[in-house]
C-alpha cells in the first residue's frame, strides 16, 4: 500500500482542529503519516497536536515560530516520507474514503495530481464540483484555480526539489498547479465530495483579497502566454484581463470572451466542460445585459452545454436578460 503524507499547516486552529485530526485518523487507507506543523500559534493548537501524536505515532508534529503558510507547506514537503502528498487545512474534514478513492483514481488514470469535489460547511452551503479530466483542469487554469487546495493529492517527487512559490502569496496553490501543468504533469479528479470545506468569517481579509487578485492575475497571464493554443497566444494579455474573475464586463467584452472560448473549443474539444463554466461566469459578470443578449447566450450554450450543477445559475441569467439588467438591479436592491 502506498504511503501518503498529509501536509497539515496549523495556525491558531484550536476551534476546529480536533475534527480535522479525527477525520485523518479515520481514513480507510491506513498507510499514512501526517506532518502537522504549528506555525507559531498562541492558542491551544500545540496541545491538540501533542495529544494526537501521543495517541497515534503516525502524527508527526512540530512547533516553532510563525513563518507563514508557504514556508510551512514547504517545510512539511521536505519532511514527508510518502510517495504521495495529501493537502488538508486545519479547519476542514476529509471523508473516511478520501485517500482510498484518490489513490484508486490516480492508479486508474496514471495521473500525477488529483483533486475532489468539496461540500461547504460553516457560513456557506452547497458544493464545489471541480473538473475531473486532465484537459478540462488545465484549460480551467486559464481562468482560475480549478482544484480545491485542501483536497489535492500529488506525486511527492514533483515538488521535492521545488515546492510552493514563496512569491505567490495567497495564490500559492494556483501558481503550483500552473507550473506543474506547464511541466507536463497529468491531472485528474474524483467526481465526488470527499472533503468538507469550512467557510467562516475572517478567512481572507479585504487586504488579502486585493493581494490575491494581483498575484493571481500575474499567474493567469504567465500561464495564458504558454498554455493558450498558439494562434491565440497573441491575445494572452486581453485574455487574462477579461477572464479575471472580479472583472466586470461590458456586453461587447462578454461577446469577445464567448468568441475566444469557442476558438479554444475548436483546438481542444476535451476542454469543453471548463469552457462551459467559463462562458456562464462571464455572462454573470456582464453589466447591461438585456433581451438582445439572449441570442448570444443560447448560441454558445448549444455549442458548450453547461453541466446540470450550473442549471440554477443559467436560469437566473435567463431571467436577468429577459427583464434587463436595469430592472434586475432594482429588484435586487429592493430585496436587500
């Protein structure tokens, strides 16, 4: 059985850490170790880690001064002995079959990196159904991170010499996936929920959001310049600007995005699931839509069908186009 090394960075994680530790201990695949590093916590985090190590020797625990998430992850990678590395955060819960199902998927596909779907808990509900094929995951990276970081299992040899980029603050996972994709790593995913992802106030402050946006935009542009089909690389800068998730689009810009996505679909038919999510996201970010946008939206939907999980978003956009964005905004303000 393959040895899997969990990478568990902890910082003031007392509130939820025990649930995370219990979920690791409950894995049906029992050949694992957990490299848990207390990154200078000032609460009861270290006591919980010590208790876990005393109960189960597979928990390898370390405590030292605060160095930040990226340094902590890279330290854990250096210490890990497993063939595979499994990420988890100190406030999430992995399901008992997580390791077993990811290892099976990796063996089945011969892939190097594997994610899973997540269920949101805490201040948010619903699921994030991430892409599960190599082509769709790599295409999705043109827009944003296509893997839920705490779910990822990857081949340790890929990152032993060069782990997370210390300059990619708050977007270290996105930078790593893009780098590995350009290096030829094969991606896959288990199309099932295998982790509960906790959302709570204060996870990302506004200042961090702004830094994340700037960092991610640089990563997106660098990746687009190399990963876009050759005939489209000349528009990589425009691509990165229009596909930035927080960018508000005009109707004209939205139509440009649709045209770009359809061009990519011609070069890479296997990437259509990621492209379908992208055009719907672009439509959501577009101001000033009205009945005239319906033809464009239904036309691209016929060529890039959206998954059933996105049906609710689509129906909302149909309604918005039918009544016009101006009326839509009036209704939203009245409901606020």
